[in-house]
C-alpha cells in the first residue's frame, strides 16, 4: 500500500462548491474513530476498487462527532483526526473530507446531502457505507433512499460487510471497552495495533529527576485513557510541527504524518499517590500521564509525543518512601524492556 500522506480537506457551509477540484472518486462515509480492523478492511477494499477503475479513494467524515450535536454526546475519543488521516494515508486513501457537523448541517435533507455534497462537491461515482447508515435530517435517509438517489444522480451505493473475528465484530465500542478494562491484548486484536495517547510535553514538578528517572509529562491528551497503572510504551515524536498548547487536534491543523520513533519507555497513568501532591498535602486526583524514556537524553519540552501502549505492567500503587518507589521503577524498566522485546 502507498504510504503517501492523505490530504485533509475541511468543509463547512462557507466552502464554495467545486473550489477544491474534487477528482472522481470512490467515497467511503463514516466516523472512523479508532480506524479499527473493520474500518481498515473497508478502506483497503475501496482503495483497490478505486485503483482498478482509475479514480481516487476518498473518505467523508465529520467533526465534531454527530452524536455531540444530535445525540446524547460524543463517545470517548480513540484517535484524533490527525491520526485517522495519517492511518488512512497508509492504506492508500488520497483525500479525507471533514465536514463540520453542526445544527445547520444536521437539518439537511437526504436529497440535499446526496445532491450537493456527495455528487456536487465530492464527485463520487461510488459511495460505500455501513449497513446501519442513515443520513439527512432526523436520520430520514436509509440505504434504499441512498440507492434511489444514486440511480438518479449517477453514483453506485455499496454496503460494506462487517469484519469480525471469533470474539465478534470489530467496532469502536469494542475497542473502548477493552481500553477501559486495560485489556491491551484485546485492544490490539480490534485495532490491529496498540492504542496510542498523544500530548504536549510540559514542565512538571521534576521530582522524577531527583530519583534518577526524569519523566516527560503530557498535557492535553485527548484520547481515552486506560485504567491507572504502569505501561510499557513505544514513543514517537512530532518532529516538524510547532508545538503550542493551542495546536490541538482540530480539523484545520496541518497533517503530515511527521511522528517518528524516538525511544521506548515506561508510562504511569494515574494520580501519583506517592508524590502527587505538594509537600505535606494529599496526592492530586487529577490524572496525569508521565513517561520515563529508556536510553534517551534530550530536551522534549514543547514537543508533541505519541505513546503506543504495548503492555500493562502493574497497577498504580503508593509507596512508603521515594527509595521504595525508585526500586520499583527500576523493576518496571527491566520488565518493560523484556516485554517490548517480545512484542517487537
């Protein structure tokens, strides 16, 4: 498959129709949070069809999640939009159209959705959707209507099969449940890779440095966190984009897939019960993500890191002293090296 980065194309009500010269395409529609193995199967098939017919393979997705506008609220995030676009590019997708989902867009009729967006703006010759796909105001459009509109407007509507294994269908819900349970083997089965956390490295209290284990403290982590505990991780760094707190993971950000491996590490997710508070105070209840990078030296402040959660080592626990904590971290490092070597 091509590793050429996919192009992210933001769309909203102000985007002039035809302003981005959309090539004829096979268009896959969905949210794609997690880009799990079911998503991967659909996109791989669409890319193959597009190449066989000489058109582009494209995706139409939405931001924010439609459930945050017309539902009970968006589910916890598995992958940022940047990460989804990066993974789609690795599968051969050329363009990812991200339509802003707001109340005005939610009121569009199914006919307008197909006529103005799918055909008029995105030039789709084939539209690929899931078996439960609904579209238009109040979810009025179904597969029968999509096929009828395709016959009228000149596109073919296809429903992708649900990919599954012996444990059931691959789904974003299944991935979230596995992450919440700390079952990283199941996470890998569903996603086809480890779950990852991204964030900005900020200054902490630097107490780890005083016991010989300096940590990179991540802030603005948007993805679903696993249970509190200690994890063996592989660490990537975004080496090209300027790192600022304002540069979150919004639709308008540049997406160049510029994360590169820098180290392996040991990550603590939790409330730091041994050292979490100021001197003489109780530990903080705010969850933190701190990583000790193995065999690494350098300044990471202001950088964005991506932590791939490879294995869970133990629960978070409180120690009687900093010396006891130091001893345990040394044991964690030894165990992490072994597990990362086995899971290379």
